[in-house]
């Protein structure tokens, strides 16, 4: 006798196949093997009561505040508890009911569809990349004098290109080139300086490596010229919010775009009140708005990646909370990138300077992959590639039984 942990439809199908269930039975039962909890906030009591009754009738349940049954309180949060199949049945039962239940039904159905997606096709300006079969490793190439970990090390085109080629040789799946530091407290640099730092490197490196190049910038002009020089991904830490022209520029270039959550700007993001109403929900809402802006501007949905922004406007505790709850980003239905490499929240636990955080970074990379990320952005490519390979082997260990 043993306990089987099932977190996805694919895993449920694997287990049912091993049992020997026929195809019809697999289709009927896979959704019953996965239990989900969905929290709906601030619902009118009449809505909460209907949801509870319907879930009970389906064999699930819904937790509501004391007093909601008698409607002695104006509203309550509702925790829906059931299998995927029960929640899908709930959505079908309430999709034509009043009081906003039809909107709840639509959101539940959307959530179930999104969380069932395991693989994505990422479309850049030059190729299509499969995400989900293995974790992609993005190597960091900072051509800045003041980045928190490696500022000033690659301060010439020759040194930068050599390091980029070395990361490709170590197994990097893509390289992210940045000419402006986004460390806490850093100030933006003029466009001409940023261009002078990154364009020669992109032009030279694009001729030496076959893997995709990414430009780490908040500026539309830098993004446009970088793509023209050979980049095919735009990594915007402001998620299109720093430069009004960025969304249109990305759309016109047909580049892929990484949208990162950040509250404020690098110069002030770690100052003042860092409290969140609901950390993961706030991140999801922000990224949903930014991805909507991208799509409205003409960016293809298949060209969007999201990043929760570890270290950008968060406390150390927030960063660890994000790592633990990373799977909640599945609700967005976009591939997820995580960048934890050598960051201070690791040093808060392990101590030491950025260069001493290798082991801590490895732990966060493994945790991110286990919790559903598709790409990791790292300084130490050779080591983190090995971490990713082993963690992928664990995540996909049962797939050979399909």
C-alpha cells in the first residue's frame, strides 16, 4: 500500500494506465484524481450559500464564514474544495445562474483549462521553442559597470562575447544581455549609453552562437535596435510599463517578451512599505494586465513569458513565499521564468557575498522547477544546467510509463 501524489492530468493518466484502466475509464476518472482548492474572496452570502449547496451536491464542499448561512454578515470568502471533475461540474451547473455566478463559472473553467497545460510553444522573431519538456537555462550577460554580482567584469565587447560563447558551450539555452543594472537602488542610464554597451555585443555574439539572444531592457528604442542586431527576446523588468512605446515595439519586431512583476522602479522598489494585500494574487493581477496590454498591442500570445520578479519590490520572506507558491502562476496560462541567481534573499539565509551563493541558488533553481517553472535565469550556467537536468529527471520520472 502506498500514497500516490498526483498534481496534473498527465500524472493521473500515467497512474490509471499502470492500473490497466481502459481509455474510456481513464477519460472519466483522470479528473477525479486531482484535488484542488479555489479561494473566492468577498462573495455575497447568497452567492456563497449557492456555491456551498452545489458543491455538497457534487460530493465536494465549500468553506464559508460563520454567519453566512443566516446572512448576518454582508459577505464572505469561499474556499471551494473538490476534484477537478467536481469543480468542472460546478461550473456547468452555475453557468446560467444569476448574481454573478455565470462569471464565477467562466473563471473556474478558465482556471481548470489553464492549470491543465504542461507544455507551451514559445514563438520568437526567429524560431519556435518547446517549453515544458525540459527546463531551459538562460545565461546572464551583464555589460554594466554596476550590476550587483558581476558589474564591470565583462566591460569590453571581446570579454562579453567570450563569456557569452562560454555560457553557450556550458549548455545555456539562451543568453540575456543587459546594459543597465536593475539592482536595488540603481538609476536608469541614457539610451545612447545602453545602446553603446549592448548592440556591439549582440551583433558579435549572434554570429558566434546559434542559441537565442535576449535583450534585458525597459526602453523601446534599445529593444528595437537589439532585435535588429540579432536578439529575438525582450526581457522587460517593467512588464511594458516603463516605456509607452515598448508594447508596440515588441509587436512590430515579432520578438518574444518576458514580462516581470515589479512594484516601483529599481531605484525605489525596496523602499517604503513592501506589504501586499495578497502576494500571489497581486502578482497574478499585475501580470494579467501587462500581458493584456501586450496582446492588445499585437504581441502574439505564444510570444509571452511571465516572471514573478524575485527580489523586485519584495521582502526576503516574500521571495521564499513566491518560490513555494509558484504553481499558482499556472492560472495565467503562460510559461514561467524565474530569476533567483545569487540574490540577497539567499544570502540572508546562507550569508556571504553574491559569489558565495552557489548552493543556495541551486536550491532555488530545483524548487522553481519542481513547482512548475519553464526557464531559469542564472549566472553560473554549467552548475545550474546540471541542477536543472537532475531536477527535470525527478519531475518527469514517471513519463516513461506512458
